[in-house]
C-alpha cells in the first residue's frame, strides 16, 4: 500500500518557478517559444534505432515528467502523445552553460531536445542531448508521480491535468474518436448524407425533455437549444434526401448523474423505405463498425460484467418483458385503474394506460436487461412520432436498445400520416396545458412538411456517450466527456 504523498506547498513551489522565469527573462532568454522544428515523435525516434548503435541527430519535443542527476550526467523522461523517451544530458556534451540550465528545469516544463538516439549500457533507448530549448515554462507542479491525480472531481474539472498525470485517459478519448469515425464511415459507405441542423430552434421538438431557453435580441424572440435532431432531418427526407444523418450535440435542461449530462452527443439517421426491423439491423451494424474501428471486440467486459454485442441482439416486446419479469400481463388489464392495482412495487405516477405500462417497464424491468436487447412496441401515448402497429393501435413500431440496464438507442418506423400526426400533437398540447413540461410541442411547420408527403421511413437515435461508456468500460458519462458539466467549484 502506497503512503499518502507529502502535501505540496503550492504557493512556495509557484514562487520558486516564477523566480526561475524572472531569471530567464532577466538573462534575455525566451521561456515561451513561438515554435520548434520537431523531426520525430518519441515513438518514431525509438523506431529509428533498429540494429544501429547510434542514429543521426533527431529533434524531439514534449513534457518533462521525470529527472534525476548522476554526477556530470542528468537523465530525464520526455513524454509526448506517442510515448516516453529518456534524455541523457552530459556536462561535457552540451554547450557551455546549458548543462546547468538543463538541471534547473522543472517537471512539467515543455522542451525540445536535439541529439542522436542510442542505447545506454542498461539497454534504455535514449536521446543524447547535443542541445535543448525551453519551449514553455510550467509554473504549476505536476501531481505526485507515484500517486498521480486521483481525486475524481479534480480530474473532471481540470481535464488538462488529468491527461498529463494519467496518460491512459487519452486512450479513452482516442477510442471515442475512433468509435465516431467508425459510425460515420459505415453511414457514408451506405449513401447517407451528413448534414447540420440548427442548434437554435423556435420549437424544441423530437423528444420528451425540458429545453434550455435563450433570447435572440435582433429578432426579439425566444429560441431554444435543440433537444433532438429528428424533425429537421425528416423534413429533409420529405425534400428527397432519402438517407440522412447528423452526429451532433443536443441539450436537455435536466439533472446531472453518471448517465446524464446537460449536453451530449447524438447520432440520428433516417432512411426512406425502411421500417424499424431494417433499423434494428442497421443498429447492430453500426455498433459493430464502431467497435471494429476502435479495435474493441464484440465480446467485452463492462464493469466486471460480460456483454456480447455479436448480432443478432435479442428482440422482445415491452409487454412480453413486463410479463416475463413481473408475472403481470398488462393486456389483461385495459383499464388504467385496474392496471395500477395489479402492478408490483411502487405505484407509477402516470395516469394513462400506456404511461403506466411504460413506467412499470422502467421501474421493474429495464435494469434487469443486461445483454443487448431490442425492446419493441411501446404504447402510443408515449410515442407521438412513431407509426401505429397495424394489428394493435395501442402500440407503435418503436424499439429501444437496452444494454446493462440503460437505454443506448431509440428508433421508430416513422409516422408519415399528417392527419394522425396532427391529432397526436393536439393530445400532447393538452398534456402541456395540464402541466407536463416534457410533452411534445405543437409544430405546424412540421405538419406542413408531412402534408407534402414523407415516404415510409425508419429513424434511429443513438446516445454516443453511453455507447462509448460501454465500449471503453467507463462507469460514468463524465469519464467519456472531456469537459463534463459540474456544480460550481466552491458550492
């Protein structure tokens, strides 16, 4: 067990470093360079050596993360995004005065070093410094090298320090980028057009959520940050762009938790002449492509739990899953009052039959679904933009992908009937008038678009942050957001 590190006298350390900076400037030396001609990364410099004993001089640059003196020699570790390489500075090798300047460097300083690559007697690949240049003076100390930066709050608030102290964190965000790249590549290869819908919207539609509100001074009107991408993308399908997608930020004025952040990244895509069964297959393909691009297998361990993303995923209706996990067949209780008497556990707050069914699922079933599961056929009351099932109009052609007890994706066979859509908007408006802040707003322009004709369409939304959490084995959404929202630091 490691002992607790000695507390750092931060003001004293910073005074010492500021004094060094002042001395450099008094001597006419630049402590913040405008550039540096780096010829090789540390990884490339290591690879140069091969079978040779010594290479031609190279120029490497990075942050000084360790330093130790030994007589007339000083060894240091230089880190860049590709790795770490040892630097050997010798009194008899550097120009006059530079060896002392090298010894005066602090951990955290960013430097450039020129010299040949060779192996020490102990076999350590190193750069023997012929010269060096201070590129950026660090005025704050790095976290203790043996203990790193462990405080979670500090890691989230000061991600720049987290990335310095915990290089493995960079791997998560590199994988995040690769996951998104894999999704884009698959959609692009299948003829989808990537677009950018407005972030500021007059009507925040496409989801059940409270929006952020702002005011446009020149137009003197209130606008909202988008809560979803859906309605603008479907307008484009009406206009003849039959395969369309956006990967972008959406904003919901909701709480903060391990699974929620006020702004997050969504993929939404729409395909003409597809239904929700086609979109299930697309979802499986997208997750496979995302994992493959990031070098992640389809069989993974998430927080100690084995998950298998190999297709096909399980498919089951919400009604059947409720029956499977609670023993209650909600179809036997078509009256909401009767249904409330039959469901186990806490009583749902919803009043409509469909709302009760959905809340029973969320409270009693969802957390039990661990392997990837397409939960199909939601009640119509909670799905105002999805097509009704032809055989049972109480339900719509909708699915949610649930993995490890949480929603990862949501999809519909889209509602294309403008008359039915108008009626559902009117029902949602009545709910808003009754006090439901998350009911879908009435969007007359979207109805006008539908009246021109929306072809049969399947649509999909994937929460990118939650998908990255799963594929990179991270417990909190904050671990996959470089700059998560936090409560005030001194609150």
